[in-house]
C-alpha cells in the first residue's frame, strides 16, 4: 500500500512513513494510492464482529502488511479497551428513523479519542521498531489537547508538550489535561491567547536549528491514521442498522472535515451510504461551498460549538483531490491560489460531483440551543452543542424521513456544561469515571508568551 500527496510533488510513502510524516513535504496531505474495497458478502460477514475486531478488518488493508498482525491487533484492542461502554460506539434511538451514535465514551469524552488512542499507540510502536524517540508539540484551545495527551501518556518512546492559553480554557478542559500526571506529559499554560500559543508552535516547527536538536512532531487532524480510525464507526453503526442490505445516511458535525471525510472513505470502500450530510455552525465555509461552488474564507466567529469554529477545513483538500480526478499538479496550483485569494471557485463539473457526494446545512447558536431544548423535552436526551448543530442540520438537509439517519454525537454534554444548562435548564453530570475530576491533583507549568522560553523548557525535558 503506497500513499500519494494531494499536491503531487512529494515522494510516495509507505503506511509507517505517512504516519510519522503527518503533512507531506509539498504541503499536501497523504491519501492511499488505491482505496481497498469490500464486497457486499464481505461486509455482511462483518455484522457479528465486536468493535475492535471490526476495526482490525477495516484498518489492516491500509497498512500494507507493515505492522505485524499480532502487533496491530494489540494496538487496536488496547485503544478501544479504554472506552467505558461495552459497545464502544453505542447507538441510541431518538425517533423512528433517527439514531445518535455516541462517540463520547472514551477517556476525554469526545470522538477524537477514537483516533488519538489509536494514533498514540501506533506511533509508539513504529518508533520502538525504528529505535527512535519523538517529542510531540501542540497548541490547544481546549479539546484536541486532552485527547492527544490521553493518547500519548505513558508511551515509552514519546513525550508530549501541550500549550494552552492560561485562564482561557474551561475548567473541565484544563483539568482533563493537567490531572494526567505521567512523567512524559507536560502541560504549559502560556500567558497569552490561543493564537499566541499557535504562533509559538509554528515558530518552533519553523526553527531548523531547534528541530535539528529536538525532533518535534505534531499529531494534528491531517494525519492519515486519524482518518483511518474514524472509518470504523461508520461500518459499525451501519451494520447495526441492517447494512449492507439496507443503506443508511449520516449527519456529521464538521470542522476540519476529518470526521465526515472518513464517512466518504467508508462509502468508497463499499459501504452503502445514502446521504452524507455536512453540518456546520455559523462558520459555514463548507455549507456555502456545497450550495454555491465557491470555497471562500470569511473569518472565524466564536459560537457555542467551539470545536467547529474554523476558518478553513484542512481535510477538504483530500476530497478536492478526488473530485479533480487526482490531479496533484492541479490541486497544487489551486491551493497556492487559494492561499493568496482566500477563495476558490469549483468548475460546474466538480461542483456537481461535490453535490452528488454530500448534502450540507448549518445552524446558528439560537437554532442550536432550541435543538438542545426540544430534544430534551421530546426524548430526555441531552445533546452537546456540536451534536445539536448536527441534528438541526439533519432536519434541514435529509432527503427523506424513512432512511435510517445516524447522527454522530461528537462530544458528551458534560464537556460543555454552560451551553447545555443554559439551553435545557439541566446541568449535565460528568460520567462516573470522571466524577472526581475536580478533586484530582493538577500539574502544569506557567510560562511567558515567548518562544525562546518554551524552547528551553522543552529541551530541558524532551
Ligand atoms: C473536532 C470536533 C469536531 C469537528 O470534527 P472535524 O473532524 O474537525 O470535522 C466536532 N465536534 C467536536 C466535539 C470536536 O471535538
């Protein structure tokens, strides 16, 4: 199995090299040269598998045999053993044809655990095999940091440094990061904003001298292994609802386009999917693109679903690559123009291909709050604000009310207690395994907003 860059200028790589590389050297994203497919009979035979066994079946063909079967099986088993529900990704029924896929039973209560529990163990295995060590560095506004820490803690070949803006992440988010006391985990509270944190991380990654001494790596959302891990729950939930004999639809609260792109890959692998609905909040670059054919930046507005507050969706480039018949040179020119112009317009052919693959709708904060309140009144279920954006968009964009629709619940309501309480009048409780979160010991270092100070800190501990 070989991987190619969406911009066509970087070398083809194997699976392990793609996992280690993250971004391609030409600025593109790696995708498999060919997508493995399953026949209807093969998919039907998967119906009896538990989550981890199904994950193995789906992930193995993408590794090109580079990870020994026993090792891959153990990485996957250990990753999903961390989840607190025996079904790992349980489905809950909201009404006759609408189901919520609960992706929040992992260690940090958000779907990113599915990818980062796997990626942390996979990276550690590859590093061990090669006799290498890695220093993971990242900035977080709250959400990704905790999932990355939970995936990398206690891994023997990695240390992780996560920068967050001091006093500007919620208490739950900070505690989820700073109460992880493993010696390879370093939380840095920076005297500044999230943008300052991101700028420092960029400075570090652009500093050749620093990188020559300290080999830093990112675990960001463009890593192929993260997408791969997310393909599994599309198969899992569809099988539970009668696939492959019956097609289902999915609606996905979307930011960087990683999660819903995994659904598109599931479809390419042979899973019968009726609609794939992109749900966006006010930051609706993707919904506008599906509607108009123009992909244009509009700035970021803060919303009550902050993990979807994005300016552009990095993984969208992977889809554009396919929609342009995998013309890497063309995508390279297109993305370079986009960087200058902050906008690109699809050809009528490509726009029609996009609309054939995806529907889209968006929800503003008021609609999101109403959806939380109405769903609670009708079903007794508390949705987190991201999932509520998804349900509101599903109502707007679903083609019919009889095809089963799976709404991806990307976070537990207790992760966003203020928005949920304001909308529903009910305070969402943390699940039992985190009930004592606020009495746990915290460890963090406070550092000035200064790249040199942070470099020194990392060199002293990496
Ligand atoms: C990251 C995140 C999203 C967006 O997922 P993408 O893969 O970036 O589209 C949605 N909801 C929650 C809760 C998230 O943490």
